[in-house]
């Protein structure tokens, strides 16, 4: 399977540190995608986000429920984070998703339909509702998008999006430039699952 992955974050205008962090891990044919939003912005948000990333990196082999629980414990002295995690199944057909707080995730399917993945209410570091994991189809031609509330929740990717998803590095810059809020950090991750090509 071939994933075209790109991610970018940008801080609150005029600030240097960014509280939004995106990550992609790949090991033993398993791909894991993560979007983190440290509450607020600035140094405190960036510190909480880095702490969350460090914790999650150490929990990758665990079930998502355990990883979130551990992260919630470790972040109790921080201002807290919202986190979304998507794991691609090794068979290349599905994604398992879980989130806490207001990071957003959706799958834009090859047929043009959009599936939005919901997160649990709460904040990692301050508690959350029992975690619900969702499983969605993720097949060649589909695109996973994960982003923070520095972009509009109902972000309209427009009619040209399915074509643009195939160039995520280019498209991500366009979306951040056009849609980012001037009142928060912003972050976006795009993973396009390349359709089989006939050469
Ligand atoms: Mn935010």
C-alpha cells in the first residue's frame, strides 16, 4: 500500500511556538496518524503538546484505550490537550479512530462521500468520557484528513479537492493559507491512499 502523507502546523500569528503537533509513525506495516492540540496557544500549549507526543510515542504498541489513559495521567500537571489518533489496519482496508477533545478527523472516500469521525468529550490531562473507537473503510483512492480547531470544523474542501488530495504537500499549504483562524494555532494532516495505477 502506498500512502502519500503530508502534515503542517502553524502558530498563532506573531508567535514562534506552536501548540498543534502532527505525527505519523510507521512500523511493521502499521501506520499511525496523530493530531494534537495543546489548549490555547503559545509556550504552555506547545509544552503540553510535546509531552503528549512523547507519551503517545511510548504507547504505540498498546491498545488505544491504554495509550489515552496513560497520556491523561501524565498530562495532569499540564494545561491539557485534545488528541485524535487513526491507525491503518495492516490489511490496507480500514482505519480505527479514537479522539478526545476538539481535534477533527474525516475520510474523504474515492466516490466523493465524506465520513466524519467523532471524538469523545473531554481533555487529556483533565479527564474524558469512556473512549469509543470507530472503524471506517479506508481503501485505495480514499483520503484521511485530521485537523485542529484552528481550521473551520465544517471545512469545505471544494469541488477540486479529490484531485488535489493526490498532492497533499501542495494542497496542505493552500488550505492553511486560505482557511486558518487568526486566533489560534492551526494544524492539518493529509494521508492519501494512492489508487492502484495501471502503468
Ligand atoms: Mn486549538
